């Protein structure tokens, strides 16, 4: 009996040691070190200041080209041909319990606008996708190197954030949970399409005029963390391009999540951004484009449900856009400058365990997509400023920066999904709040938002010449 008791005690002790070891390996305390005392902050500021110092400023006549391409895959039985966009199965992205596609409610597109002033070229690229998958962006940059002299920092990627679009593009547990099993052939085909639309926009460069403005749309957006009392970035920002040959393009940026279509849906659709684009194109705009703005903590609001709600929000936004398009004042003499800088980020601190504990960085890295050199990018074109980020930034963060810029005479926008993905970035006041955005999708600790916003203010100061 004593021998068995000894064996039992030893076995129990070993199990306890293993459990303690697993807990030690898999769980860690939240890092509350002030970001401005960290190496990642000081290293990033050095890179950013170097990029700011070396940025090019050009003046001259505006040249703009724009193009679109259909990226709706075809679902086929039997032999598939990925080179033609034919696949046996595509899973809709964005919902953990999402469905495989059975049809097309409305076609999805990628669109690009190339902007050039005195050989200084940038390209704005968006697509009817949940986000711009990092693997797709990497492939696009590889293809552009073979076909042009375009480099990644010239491209301002974005997405409409529709959850009724192409999945299967992001490896890792998290990527496959939200978008289905990774299919490299989908990435290859989609990256080819986006490469083509970029090059087509450049080949369309023409003498042009531009203008920008915004209109408040508070009835179409709400704060999804704390509801009616929450602050709202409710500005619909419009960038309008008129080629002197008569063709017109309009870009809309809005902060409401494109989630009028839920996990019940099994058809491709652009959600409300698709209706927005089609409505403008039916009313005299040759190409309408949409970018998700600061969608973190902001959801949509409108009448109806399902596709009726998509239609209501999209067409209401288009009506608002038409109001300000009619009164815009255009310019073809432009000063253009852009800046792009890699940023360093803190260690992963994802998945809520308790108020003070999260999964360890080592475990988190095994679950999430690999993060490769996330960038902040921005450009200024006369009095219009565009900043793009690798995350879903809370709309509450955008309000103060946009208002500060407006007081100095600048219109501005901040967009999401520029080629990497850092999850949701919410204000520190919400970090310990029991919400999806902070507990499941807040991956980098309570000071990540303040860190990124300091970088945004630094960029805005450099572009405007003001201390905001």
C-alpha cells in the first residue's frame, strides 16, 4: 500500500508541475509599462522622424487615373480553374460561423485611383473585402516588382470591410476561424486581379482636378461599445476627382461597420458600401469607391433588415455625398507629399483570462497571422490629409485629430486595413470593459491606442507644419 501511495504522490506531483509549467508558459501578466518608456516606441520614432525628414514634396498639375476590376469568384462543380477565378469552395469571411458561398447577390470589385504630381505617384486601392489580407498584399508587391517600378510604400491599401466576401486568404488559427481554410490559389488569383487594377489606374493618368469635403451622417452610425452615450466619428468624407476629359471618380470614407449582413448570409455582396458605390455610379459618377474608416467601436444604424438595411444605408450615404459633391470647389494645381514608416509593436497580449492576465505572447503568436513590418502611411494634397493604418482604430480616436486638423483648415480622413492586421485598437478607458472589441480583439495592451495616436499626431504635425 505504501508503494502505491508513493507512486500516486509522485504522479500527482508530476501532473501539478506540468500544469504549473503549462500555465506559466501560456499565461502572462498584462504589460502596463508606459509606451513612451519602451524600446519599440523609441525605435519607431527614429524611423518615423527619418521618413518625415526625407519625404518628397512636389508641386504642379494633378494627374489622376482610375480603374475597377470584378473580383467575384465563380463557384463551380467538378474541376476548378483558379487562374480564371473558378473555385469549388469559397467561405465567406468575417464570421466564425460563416457559410460557404452558394451564389452572388451583387458582384464585388477592387478599385484603384492613381495620383501623380510631377512624377510623385501614390495609388489608393480598395476592395470589397473584409480586410486587405497580408498574404495578398505581399503577392501584389511581388507582382508589381516584376511588372513595374512601383514599391509598397506608394500604395495606400484599404477595404470596404464587407463580411460577405472572399475568405480563405489568411493562414493561422485566427485567420481560418474567421475566413475558412487557407487556400494559396485564392491568394494568387486575387493578388493578380488587384495588381491589374493598380496598373490599369496608372495607365489611365490624365490631367485632373480634385476636391474634398465631408458631411455628418449621425443617423447611420452608432457606438457599439457603449451605445447612445458614446462619441461618434460620424463624418462621411468624400474625395472627388474630375478628369478634364469629363470622367468622374468619388471616394467615400465612413466609419460604420459593414455588418448589415450576418452569418445567415451565403451570397457574395458588398453590403452597404456596395449599394453606396452603385448608387453614385447610377447618378453620374463614372467610378465610386469606398474605404472603411475608423470602424473600431462603430457599427451601422438604419431602417430595415438584411439586404433592405444594406440598401437603405448605402443609398442614404450616396444621397449625402451628392449634396456635398454639388458644392465642391476643385483645384488642379496641387502640392503633394507622402510619408510611410514601419512601426514596431509591443508583444501580443491577447485573449482575456482575467483583468490582469492574458495569453502569453508565445501562445498568441501560434494563433494569429504573422505580422510583418506594419506601416503607417499618410499623404497631404493641398489641404486634404489621408492617414491609413494596419488595424481597426476606434472611431473615438479619430474625432479629436480630425477636429484639430479642421481648426487649422484641413480636411482629413483615417482609413483601416492597409495591409497588416493588428486587431481592434480601442481607447484605454475601454480596455478592461467586457466587450468583444477589447477582450477578444484587443491584442496589444491598454496603451496601444495612445501609442498609435501619438504617431498619427506626429505625422499630421509634419504634414501641416502645425503643432496640433
